[in-house]
């Protein structure tokens, strides 16, 4: 009987080792859980950190996007300053244009007063344009036909005009000569172009006898018969085309002229 019982016990395997093995697995699982918990990313803290970087550099919503060199508030502030500066510059240019316009009007009134006081309204007239103030003198009061020498009796008129050209702020002044379309060919001049240039130059020389005028602001041109202001078909029209013009140019800022 004992032998039979002993044989049955030998056939039954000893499974007591499973308990410590299961405990070991449980401990390992717990260890891995703890390690994972310690190494896992805190998403809320990571998101907060990402927002902090983005709000500082304003490069976008991603951490790896290229940053802006200035915070958004600074960028907006800079843009507002630029707009303010531009508006101030435009306002300044507008005020300068108004001042220049007023000065040209006052200069025209001064010359018109002189013309009326000398009873020269038939021979001289003024007009304002975008270019500036134009003073027009008819050639028949300044020159004899076919010549470029100013008549001696009108030297004084030229000198008085030169005094009217004295201005606190110098302006470019262009003297231009014009003729009618009647051809000319004499010992002195071979064309109306030549004649018109010399008339402008000779008149300018008298103006520059005034030592208060700076010659660097003056220039002379001749247009011959190529810029008429009236028809050459009538004596009156041809007389109007024979003229000397004094253009007092308006001072223009580069931005306003553009």
C-alpha cells in the first residue's frame, strides 16, 4: 500500500514555484509602470511651454517654425509709428506746397502792381501755372526788328524787373526768346532760332547787372518760331509771338512732383 501511495505522489508535479514567480512578474510590472510614469511627457506642461515660446517669438503655432524677430505687440507698434511718420511727412509737404503757392501769388501781385504803376499792361503780363510764375514781355518794346540789342529806353524797365526778382529763397529763373514765323537772314543772324537765343541772353545780362541776383539760378533759351501763342496768319498774332518770357519756377519737393 505504501509503495502505491508513494508512486502516486511521484506522478504529481510540484507547482509551488508558481507563487513566487507570479509575485516576481507582478513586481516587474509594477516597476515598469513606475518607470513609465516617471518618464512620460506631461502634455499640459509641454503645451504651456510651446505657447510660451510662440508668444515670445511670434513665429507661428509650431515650436519648430521660424520665429519673428519682434513680439506681435512690437511689430504692430512699429507699423503704427511708420504710418504716423508718413502722415506727418505728407502733412508737412502739403503745408510747404500751400506756403509756396501763397508766395507765388504774392510775387505775382507785386509784379502786377509794378506793371499798373508804369502803365505797361499792354506790353507786360503775368500768369501762374504748375511750372511757376510767367512774366511775358512783347519784343516790340525791347528790340528793333531783326536785332537782339535791348532798346536803351527800356534798360530801366529791365533793371526794375530785376529788382522784383529779388527773393529771400532763390528760385530757378529761365529767360526764353520767341519769334514769329517770318524767316530772317541777315549779317548777324541766319535763323529765328539764333535771333531768339541772343535776345534772351542780352535781356538776361541786363537783369544780372543787379548784384543781388545770383547768376547760377538763371539760364537762357531760344525757341525761334516753334512755340507760338497765337496765329502767325495775322499781324496781331505775329506781334504776340514775338516775345521774351521770364519763368520763375516754383519750388517743388521730389515726392510731390512724383
